[in-house]
């Protein structure tokens, strides 16, 4: 079922966030990504939504896919070892003619068992969740975790993104941050888990591009215990962000300078302190540099970040209108949902666009 | 003395219709092959022992000369080839160990030629290095596991700056060749070229001639088992210190500079009496274990106040991965690995041709091992031994090296024709000799320029290859085996190299 070869792909991406934490239903993001229909080829579409489970916001929300009843049984047996399942249900959907061959879609709201925390005393609770998710995805034949953060979820599958959104009834969810992806994979193997966004904890990544440094990024991550089983760029980007921001505690703007490093010539002309910092970042994190064309929208509970490769080989446009920040592959996909934003700009190579959730919001 | 059963290896063939009897050949040949016969007014090329060094051929103004294998044919035999027979005859006549110069000339597999590189098509764009930046800068030395920041002062500052590093503008350095094994002018050429290219040359075990102190910032000073020329000033003079444990051409044995090469200048630099043999023992007699290596590494770091990275150079032998890993844990900041096809000024032929493993397999195994152990960042990896061109360099880096050492190719750039007679001291090109008349033939200005040209040319080619792969910084190539594919290899070889077969 899962292709074990590296999978390059092209794509459309879009993200919308209210920095005030104002909740938006899914229609705006669906309209935006639908506008870029021709950047996708119907082999994958998906969305990430933040703020959708206020009632269960203290539980890790595990969105899962099962290819067989056995897959579901195996996964539930596995979950019971690590977690207390507080609540679970089928992920609601509606009939859409274009969406075929669906896996069983289920969500579990869980907390980590006390005795597991005791057993893995040198792990944080989040490390335990990461470990469990990776183990499920790597070892269980017919089960796959699509997202594993709190108060958020990933909805994705094989189809055009607008059909996937309709299928998952996204108009009925309310989120302060939405990202979306329309996929144009350059191979034909299409499976639901392989659609984007890719999620780990509350990180989600939608990505357009092909990372020519994939081989070393993957080997670099293996130093830190990340095993890339998906063979996609998006997976590698997600783990790198998790490593840099969550584990190494780098601020996001510094992490962005690792992933999309400034050129040596530019570093040379920086003031002393900054130059030393940048030199050290490049020396230390050379294996984390993402090289090749990419544009990425990263989502998390606290922020949305847009990032382009270091010489801007893929399109990315951002806009701001009052509390809303938009990031998209194309300006048209922004203007179709916000015709006259206060500000629109083309995102510069290697310069992150960061939208942050205001403290008291959400 | 009885007659030798050895036939001449080479004949010089002279085209008399072109020869103008200018006697350049006679003056240039230190092996006394050519002479002018005044009585018959004729040039003869029947004396001495031609090494096929091509000096006369190159300098003959009319192109009258060519060197050819002795055409007197032995009866062919697959097992008893002419080389085999020659070796037996030599030893029957002398009772000695056979010596050779340069790297092994046996047909061991060259894996570089079985590895092919990737290029971008459609899904990602290739990058044109003439229009876009293409970065080759490389830092060698220990890197921290992570960067820790101090946010107390507003703008973040570094809490754990990395240790001392070597900064290379091109991912290639000149490998260790001692003053003694090569000439003053050859050393000077290397030092000048290293400085102008933003890279490093290496003293080998010859010490640092006082004239070369000015090149300290682009010099790696070596500490080998003989400790020749090692003083506190010497250690402080270089940009890095290299502990030489082994050499690819002769793993497991030491070195021997014969007394006749130990001139006044060499004696001063090595701190040994004029005319005495300079013998480097096979092991360091203070290193009989990995713990002992750690002591020497830290003694050198203490002596230089932790301002210089310490490199440990080892030969690629069977358990190279474990040795490299141990050396990193013992405190080495850089590991240089010298492969089976590495060069030498002199080595017993039997060792040169039979001991060690190919560098490609060694580099791949070491890089993989260090990554498995999560200590790859703690030391940089330098690949040495038989690097012939930019493609070899790109493949070495993609397998996991941070940079490469080059030596034979540098010598060729200066005029060497790989005649493999370095140990005779009669190098007609002024490189592997201490004879002042021969040394003078190598103009250090020209030598440095030819070396700089080579580095520049290879840099351009590396950039072209990287651009084709769609990466614009060398750190994205380093260890990126995804861009390599193998042909004509067994599954086992592919697995050790960590690469897919072509088409896979």
C-alpha cells in the first residue's frame, strides 16, 4: 500500500489565520484552495484546522485512518498501552461522488497514561506522543495517524482539495487557523495517508516543492531518532521544525534561518554578533538546510509561518487584512476570499512570514 | 658483479630526422639515459635507467623523442607476467624488500567509476552557477549537537560557540607531503596555492621550514611517530594539528627518509643531524591504545590552549569505522581517512599493493557508523587517497566526507608524470628530490599558479555538478547519497556504500 520510494511532488498551498483568534468556518479556506484547482491533479488534497475542539482542548486529538477492521483493532490495542482514551468517534463525512475508496476515518481524544510517563521518565509527554505516533505509522500495517495535536486536526485524502473539504463537512468546523493543500504528486501511487498536510503533535506542514537535500535531511534527522517512513519532503520538513523549535528551543525566526539559510556573502556583511550566530547556525545545522525549490506553510497552535527557499524557486504571496493573515501560492487565491487586503506582498527568499496568535486569544 | 637478468623497462626512441642535437635531453635526464657522442656527432639514448618520467619528451624542442615500453617481448603467461618476473629477479639479485613510489598501480576496483550522479529534470530546477550563488565554503572541526541561545539581552546570542574550525573556501586541501619527501620549491608552491585558494596545505612529518612560517594560517602541521620538527612554536604556527597514525599507501608501517636526502636545511627543519636517516617508527611509541591516543590529542590541545582543531589521520583498514568512532570519542575534531589508492614517497611494494581497503567503502562505512552513533557532528571527515578529479570529490562528499585531501593530483599539476620513482631522489621534475640542480627546475611561482588553476577548475566543475543536482550549498550535498546511483556492483557493495542501483 505505502510506496517505499522517495516521492517528489508539486502543489498548491494556502493558509489563513486570525491573529485575534477569531473563529472562521471552513468555507474561506476551501474557496481559496479551490481557486488553484489546476495546481493539483486530483491525487491528494487536505486541510489543517486549529481551534476546532474547544471542548476537548486538553486531550491529544488523534485523527486516524484504517484500511481494514483489523487495522482499527490493532491500533486500539496499541493506543491502550500508552493512552487513556477519553472519547472517540467516527470522523463525520458526507457523500461526495468524486471521493472513492475511503479508509475508515476515526478520531480519538487521549491523555498519556501516568505509568507510561513514569516508565519513560526522561521523555516529555510530547516525546511520548511522538514515539507512539511514529510506532503506529511505522509498524501497524493498516493504521495511520494523520494528526496528533491538541485542539486541532488534519482532514485529508485522495481527491481535489475542494472535494475533500466537502466530504469532511469543513464548513461545520470553526478554526482561527486553516491551512490547505492541493497535490500534484509526480508519481501515481496515491493513498490517503500520503496526502498533505503532514502532522505531528500540533505541527502541520503544507508544502510545494522538491527538496534536493532530502537525502541528507533524512540522514541528519536519524541522528535524533526521527525515522522517515513516508519518504516525502513534507515529513522531513515537519520533523526538522519539531527538532529545531520544540527540542532545541530555537525561536521560529531563527529556525527559519536554519531551514532557509542566508548566503555566506550576506552573512559576511552582518554585524559581528549576528554574523557569529549565523555562521554557527550554518556550521551546526548544515544537515537541516532545505535546498531546492520550496514554499511551505507551517501551522501550529500558536502561529502560522510561511517560508520560501533561499533563492525563491517557488511562488509565495502573503497578505494582511485587519486580524487576518493570508499566505498562498498565488495572489488570486487570496483575493478570491479577500478582494482588497490592506497589504499584499511577495514573500522574499528565505524570509519567514510569521503570524502569531495574540496572547489572550483562543 | 655478475650480470643482471633484468631487462630495461623502457626505451627512448629518437626520430633522427627531427633531432637537432641540442642536448637538452642529456642535460635534463638525472638517470643518465641520454648522452652526446662527440666523436660521431650523435645523440645516444641507450644508457641509464629510464623511468618514463617524460622530462626529455616534454622538453625536447623538436618533439623528436618518445618513451616506449621495451618491445622485447616475454612469452606471455597469465600468472607469470613480466611485472611478476621482474620483481622476483630484483629480489633474487638483491635479497631486499621491493620499494615503490606513488600509489598502488594494481587494478583494484575504483568505485568512483561505478557511481553515477543525479541531475534535476522538470520537478525541480537545476541551478546555473554562472547566474546564481553556489556555495562551497566548508568548516572542519567539532560542531555542537545543537545551538543554545541566550535571549536575555534582547537579540539572541550564542551560549555555546563551536570550538576552533578550519575554514575552507573550496572543499579540498593538499594532503601531507613532508619537506624531505618533496622539495622546498614543491612545498612553497603548495603553500602559496593553498593561501590564494582559501584552503590548507600539510607539512607531513617534515617540520615547518622557517621560511614557511608566514604560511602558518593556511598550514596543517603534522605530528607523526618520529615527532620530527615538533616544537611548541611549530604547533602554534599552524591552523590545525594532524596526528598521523597511518597512511593509505602503507598502513601499519612507518617512514624512512634516507640520510643522503637530509641536507642542512632539512636537518634544521626536522631537528636531526645532517646525513642521518629520519626514521618514523611504525606505531607512535606513546600510543598503544585508544586511551593513549586520547592523551596525545589532549596534550596537543593543552599545548595550544584549545585554539587549534586536532585531526587524526588513519589509513583505511578493515575495521576503519570502529577506529574512526573511537578516535572521535577520544577527542579528534577531524578524521582524515587515507584509502588503499593513496600515494607515498616510498613504501614497500608488497604493502602498497596489498594492505588497506578502497577509500569509497571506508568513507561510507565511517560516515554511516558515526551517524548511527549520533556523533557525526563531533568530527569532520576528510577523504584522501587517489582523488583524481572533481567528480571523485563530489561523490566523496555525497558519500559523507566534508572535504578531500589531494596530493598525487597536486604533484601532477606541478609536473609529476607518475613514474613511481620518488624514492630514488632523482626526480627530473624537481618535486621528489633534494638535489639543488633538480629542485631549481620547479619554479614556485609557476607551481603555485598551476595548483591554483587546478583548484579553480575543479571548483567550477563541482559547482556545475551541484547546480545540476539542484543544490546551491555544499552542506546539502554532504552525506546526500540520494544523489548517487551504482552500476556494476553487487548488492553487498551497494549496501556498504548506502546507495541504490541505477534505475532503482
